[in-house]
């Protein structure tokens, strides 16, 4: 008798997750026969404590899934038909290089536009050899503003992106304010630290239009109307200033512009803020009293509050609260936002200066492709991004992608909705197949991510492919890295010491301030005079109504409902959207549903002047009256008519940073069928 087959032995490899999440988990990957069979958290990292989100736990289904791109392919049929024929890498890159040179010769380099954002937060997969290529060929510059632009502008303007409170110090706080953030779906490792703080007696305040899991546990919950966070924050400032709770000693020593902020806050009484925000006066007053009296008090400023016309000023007003209230200087006090700048890493490996070419706000991609102002875009190079479903004004973006005279390269891991419109497809490696860094922006950690399996199919890494294109275009330099391994070495060599050496030696770097900075003890504002600029002039000039100026709700009688698109537990932006998921539904408050004759499960049409989306309704009190919600990261296959919430989002810009206004979509909802 033949012997039974012996299963190959299991092995385990550690790496780290560089995806767009604050936590940057350490991973323990189980392999059998060279294939991933399981992905777990590693207990080596105290912050992530050996567990990971379900998204990454199932990431191997993307690695080996039916949508995985396995070889280069050229369009073979009508645009958007999704038919392709296999190409070799040499054929594909030769054709791309030829088209780039032709377009530059006929239209200039600005007719080429790279589109990338957030598919990975690693230092290797974006702004290495790709930036060298697009800078040297003179391409149009992409302003990566679809997320974190207003909050980033506010943080930079007030504090110069000072390091903020890390997860480990949340248990020290006596008051925790979660403002526009839902760690239960994005940043799950913060949740245990919040729970520990609650056990020690901390009070929890949540400001959010949705009754999230943490909002249901909160001591005080403020269900703000989307776009009105600013007025609530200004009402708190007015209370601090006018009721004797402002820390004038701190303000005089460490800030400038306090009087101007006070003047802008003066009109916002509790009564007026309540009327505009839809939050009860008593709730705002209770929040203000708690904040004034609690020490240490910690505000976690999220990114949900920036996704509207007032987003930058709202972030600035929220970030200014600990300065006015005197909450700095103690462990667990101050604010918590992004710690991405804590390591002081400058991209020194990019020797080429950014050229003075045209800058294009990525939120205007649809209008740039359909109604260009100046040089038309003739080549789109898409990587680390899925603009067909992540950009505002989706219908316009799709019309632009459908242009027959637009040569679109899509370099991705899977066949995305954008890939449907590609002329050339290039298969990319996942983070489990190449080297990268995983630098968290919640806690202060940085790790080296190593490949745990061989490259699947003919996939190649970003640094490798862009280095190859540089050579084919005759734009390479002897000092350029030849592949992803050389790129990694250049990045590590370009880091401040000792971080690069530590990553090489032990795969992780010891964090500055031991990973637990105390604001105004260990770290201070990175402004020119090391003071908090509570009324930064450049921000005041940029905002349409001046800094802290409130722009009213864009709702009309025809479109009275605010449509929001919060992060879900299924995707990281649109990454992993190809995997199976429960049917996408529109969350509608029972009162709004009743007024429209809608019952749970009914087919509905959500519409405005930009388009319509068709899904089923979920009637739930977890969303406030006047607001409806559909998940972020949805792909076109997940709705009845192949469009997502972004089809209803205007491409207008936030007051600061040129950010997207996803939560300024104002819609009507009507029933189209029975459940």
C-alpha cells in the first residue's frame, strides 16, 4: 500500500501591518507548504496585545482570492468592459514607458497624473522610486487631500504637529472625550485602554452623529448634526473664557491668539450651539462643566469631524481646548490625534526637489478628467488607491475614467472597480510579500515588515516596478535603488539615528519619549516660537469665513437629510472590498423612516442632484434624526445600481487643507419596494 501523504510542517513568521490604521499591529503568520493558513496578532507588542482586527485576520483571502491580479494585462475591448489579454512584464513596461514619452512630447509632462493614497502607510510603497519617476518626468502633482487634510492643517497650524498622548496613557485620564472617532472599527487597540480608564473612574464623553458601541457606554453622549462640531467646540471655549475656567497663566506663557479665539467663540452660547447642533442645551452644559473641572482631561480628535465644509475649523477649535482649559503638563492630559510625525523622519532619500508643476486636488479628479482647466490629463497612473469608489462625485469620476483618449495604468493587488477602466493592469504584491515599514499613528511604534511568502503569480513591489520604469525612460541615476531591498536600505539609512540601525538589527525601533510623551513636559509645539498658535493667520486667511467661522448647513427642502459614510469593520477605506460581506444597507432613524413610509428591509432610493444609490434600508435608532448612514469603502458590486454613497457627495472642499466634504452630501430617501 502507498504511504499516506504527509502534511508539510507548519512554520511561523513575524511581520507587521502597514495598512491605513492607527495601530500598526505585529503579526504572527502561520505557513504550511509556503502558503498562509492563519494570521494572528503577536504578543510581542504590548499595545496590540496579541490580537488583531478581523479585517487583517482574513487578509490571506485577498492574497489567494479570485480577484487577485496575477500577471500584467492589456485592455482588449471597449473601455470599462473589463476584458484584457495577458502581457509580459517587459511588454507592459515598455508600452507604458513609450506612452509616457509620447504624451510628454506632445502635451508636456503635466498631462500625466499619478493617483495614489492610503493603500499602504509604509514608507517604501509610496514616495520612494515612484516619486522619483513622476518628479523627473514633470508630471502633475497630486494633492493627497481625500483624508486627514483639514485635521492635518489644523494640527500643523496650532501645534506644528506636536506628538500627542499615546494609548498607554489613556488610563491616567479622569475624563476622555472621543470626538468624531470610533475606535471600535478603526483603531481597536485603543478600546482596552479606554475600558481600563473607566475601571479607574474616568468619565467618557462621545461626540458623534451615530450611537456607536462606545457612545452607548458613555456617561455623556452628544449626537451632533454632521458639520456642526465646530459650534459645540466654540460653545465650550466661550464657557471656559467667560466663566473663569480659562488658564490665563498657561495662555500667556505658551500661546498666542487667545483673544482672537475668545472673540470668535463669544457669539456661541449654549443655546445657540444647541439650536444649530441639535444637541440638548443641558447636554452641552454638562460636557462643558465636566471638561472645565476634570484633570487629567484628554480629547481624542478623530477624522470623522473633518469631512465637511467646517472640518478644519472644527479640528482647530477642538485641538485648542486643552490649551484654553489648562489640561497640558500631566500624564493622560491634553489631546490625542496623529503621532505620525513623532519620529521626525524626513524623506531624505528623495534627492529630486518637487517640480513646480500643476498641483491637482485629488477631490477634484472627476472635474479634472472631464472638464480640464489647462493641459488635459492623457495618462492616469493609479496605485495604492481605488478612485472609482473613493473620490467625491463618483459619476463624474466614472465618466472621466471612461474616456477613450485617457491611457490608464492600474497597479494593484486585486481587480478593483478602477481596474475595470484600465488600459494596462499591473499586479502588485501585498504587504505579506515585500519589505516595508509599519509606523503607527495612534501609539508611537515603528517596525520593519518582512515578506512571509514568495510573490504570488507575477506580482512585483512598488519600488521595484517604478525603479524599472525609471531605467526604461532613461531617467535613472546611479544612486537610485534598483529594487525594493535597496529601497528599504536607503530608507533606513535616511532615518534619524538610531532608528534605522534598530530596525535592521531587531525589526523594531525604540520610540522617542519611550512611546509615552507628556505634552508640555516631554514635547512642545513645533511652531517657530514653540507656542500654540490659537489663531494662526495662515489658517484664518485660508478659511472662507475666517478661522472658526461657521458655514451653515447645505440642506434644502428638496434634500433635507445628511448622508454620512463612516468606517466599517469590513474594509480599510476600500481595501478588502472585494471580499464577501453582508448586504449593504442605509441606516435610517425610525422617525425619518416613518415619515417616508419606509420599513426595515425595504428597497430605497437615496438621491440628490448628483445621482442616486439603491440599497435596502435598516431602520435603527443608532443614527440621529435627520442623518442617514452608509458604510465607507463599499464597492460598486455592493449596491443595486452599481453606485456608492460617493455618487451623492459634492466635490466641494473643506475650509482648511482642501479636504473632502463627504458628510456634506444632502439627500432625499424614498421607498422603491417592499422588504
